[in-house]
């Protein structure tokens, strides 16, 4: 069952535009949104999505001792470039917030917060999984949104092309929305525009929202690589090229190009 305010319609393949994949119920009732914004590809697409749907959009990032902390610097660059290239969004893009969640890194023994080799654990999850990360993120986001009088939280969680993280699943988002609303006596809505999109469709969504300019911002300034590598440049952006995040981003980009062959992309 979809969360109140959002009906997700799954699509097995990319045919035509991405927009019809989502039917939003009373989406314009809420005028403000808070985007969980890491500076990565997914959260960049979510930020652009929010800027097309809401009158005022604030962003929230987290410093939890992540190995790829370079993404924190990318956040500012992405925001600056969006302001510069999209005049229609300048007045909508509001305050940026950055929270120190170093304690999360202290209780996590994983490849995202320690210099260890990436591999799959016995439970089938990659050791890049930070237990409880999205649960903590959403709790702090809701607390901030409560104070800022914001009703909509936007996150890039996805269970189509993902590493199996349980805190990215749609039913987890359903449960979190219920818990936050019960615990804070509010009517928060968690929007996850990428939940049923694969990475190629995420590239497609970015193109539909912001054309070649948003594609360039994503390639040049967003960061996905788990190792925090900004020394190597590929056609899909910067990264080591071999970690699971880089491989998924590269695969999605190639599929996106193939599906749009001859479509006038300036790539």
C-alpha cells in the first residue's frame, strides 16, 4: 500500500517519459519540502524533482564520518550550479543545513566509515551498509522539519537498482512515516521519487527535469563513489570506477544513452 499522498506505479521498462510512473495525490497542498541531500546522483535528481513540485525547498546533509566525505563539498557546488543554471529555481531553493552525526560512524563498523575493503557479508549485504543510517537521517530530518514547519521529506531511497539495504525499502519508508507522525503528532509525508526507478531511469528523470544542464551538473559535480575518488573522470562523472556505486552509476548511464540514442543529448 502506498504512503498517504503518493501512489507508486511500477514500470518494468522505460517507455516514453518518466513522469507517468508517479501519480501524486494532492501534492500541491504542501508548499515546502526538505530534501535529504548528500551531493550524490540520486539526491541531486530528488532536489531537482522537489524544485519542480514545491514553492520552497530546503536541503539537509549529514556528516557521519563517511569515507566519501568529499560528497559534502559536492553538495555546495551542486546547489550553486542549480542556482546559476536554473533561474526559475533560484527563488525556491532555500536554506541548507548540515548536521554532525559523528556518533553514527562510531557505532558502525562498515566500509563506508572505515578504511576496509568492500565485500559482501554473510547476511548477503555489502559491508557498505551502515545499520540504521536512513532511520537516523529521517528522524533528524523530521525534527528539523518540525521546527521549520515543513511537512514533506524527500529522499533518494530506491529498491530497484540498489544493494539490498533494508533501510531503502518502500515498506521501511511506510513504517518510518507512520512512526514519525505518531511520535511527533504531525502529518509528515515521505516522498521517494526514485523508489521504483532503475539507474538509467534516474538519469532519464534528471534529463526530463533539467535537460543537458542538469545532466552536466550530475556528471561534473555530484559524487557517488564509495571510496571518495575525485581523481579519475569517466563519461558518467568522477570515481574509482570499480566500487559497487561507480559500477551501478556507469551501467545506468550507458543504458540511458542507449535508450536515448539519436535523441539530441549533449553528452
